[in-house]
């Protein structure tokens, strides 16, 4: 297995608690440590404030209200999976 393959395989499972080594490759081991540190920092980061989230939702509501409303063509339900 080559380094990019190893990294892609372990990226989703890069859990610092499992101690998964980089198969002896110093670059892969360093990458694994960096991935674990990134997960740790991301888990500690605060999310957006309630006022920011409220403002975003209000802007989205305004944009949806201002968007032209399309009606489905005859014979189509208009749903996202309507292959008609």
C-alpha cells in the first residue's frame, strides 16, 4: 500500500485513541498525528453564535420568499426524484 492509499484509508478512521500507526512510514505517522490534532481542535471549536445563525436563517427565508415559484410541468409531481 502506498502512502496516499494509506492516508485515504485511514482518514475517515483517524481516531487518536486507536493508536493506528502509519505502517512504519514516518510521513504517514506524521500525517496521522496531524489528522488527530485537527480532529481534536475541530471538536473544541465553538460553533456560530445564535445571533449569527438567526441572521443567516432570516436571509435564507428572504431569498426563498423572493425566488420565483416554479410549478411542475404537466404529468410531473415536482419532487426531487420525479423522473417523468
